């Protein structure tokens, strides 16, 4: 079991016209907790302009406005106002951050934009919209897919957050699962307990848990995932209900995206998805020991 964790250097916050304040605040708190730089990126998806240029494309205006052709000038004006509003909100939240921070506007297809601005040492933070309609929208779906296709770690933030303190949970499907080391680094920085939910075919040896606890100076609880397998982790959200955690850490490939969203929604806590071992270099401690 490793005692090192990925050395994150930056948090990237993907901002949209409807991005809620809570996601921005959480990004600032995470950057401060782990001593990371913060980049706020307003995502101006150029596919909206492509849609507006289609002659038969229509938009439904509220309050009985009916269907109308998409006005490109109005669309540009609304996106400019949204970008300015996002920048003001972001700057206000980040102004006391001791690390470097900046805001930029990125124009282009969402997938290409996320790939261009992110790298392996980043955490890309995606906040789920507050409304159900936006959560199932094509644009949000594209954003989530683009984030998970990037080389960065991804943090999915639910529309409501239940708590800001509590244990850090690592969901492990192998003894050397990278989620354990990353969660341990975050738990140490946050001065919280680490809980390892063990979904391994052969349970992790308690000696390894003890060695990690001694190396990191952590209190660690080891929970065997009874009845939960790597192939069927849907019951996992039920197993987490009594843990009162503040963050769940998983490794990409341990489950599908639907389970990740399910855990975030049902637990009302962020879920951090990290790269599997070998996908990126394992670097120094998150807390930069």
C-alpha cells in the first residue's frame, strides 16, 4: 500500500452561466486546504453559435414568449454579461486566497477546452446545476464527459452539500488503490479521520492499514464492503450513509459515471475521482511534506 499521493498543483473550476456560488466557495476552500493554485475558467461553448446559425433552430422563451429564432447578437450579449458576473463572483471568493489565482474565458467546444487547459496535476471541479432540467441538459453532459476524458482528477460537486467537516472516505478496489493515498493526504491536511471502504477481492491486511496510519499520523477506520463487489458497487451509497463523510475519493474505472453521480447526489458530498496507478506518475505528498 503506497504512503504517497498524487501531487496536485492546481484546482480548475469550470464556470458556466448558471454555476452556483457553493462550487466556487468549495474550490477556494480546497485550494487553500491543499495549498494549490486556482484557475477559474468560464466555458463559452461555441457550439451555441453553430446552433444559432442553423436557419430552422428555435429557442423557447419563457412567460408565453413562444418559439423564436436564436438571435446571435443577443446570445453574445448574454454570454458576455454571464462571463462578467462569473468573474466578479470568482474574484470576490478568491481575493484572500494565499496562493496564485486567475480567471479566464475559454471559447471553443467544451471537450477541446477542458483538454487544453487541464493537465495530470490538476483537479477539475464540476458543480452539478441546481435544477433537474440543467442536470440532464446536453451541455452539462458534454462538460462531465469532457472532464472525465481529460488527464486530470475530477471532483463532482452535488447541487447540495450536506456537511463541510467529517471523515475522508477512500473507496478501494485494490490493495494499492491510488484513492487511499490521495484520501490520506487530504485527511491529514484537513485534520480528519480516514475511512477505507475495502472492496478488494481479498481484504486489505490490517498491517498495511496500521503502517499507513503510522506513516501519515492518521486515525484510520477500515470497513470491509460486505456484499459489494467491483462489478456491482451500486449498493455503495447505502453503505456510506452512516459514515457522515465530507468527501469521497475513488479511482477512475472503479465504477461507472452513474455510480459516481449517485454517490454525490445521495450523500450530498463531493466525489473526487483520481487516475488509476500507472496512468500518471505518482509524485510527492499532496501536503508537500
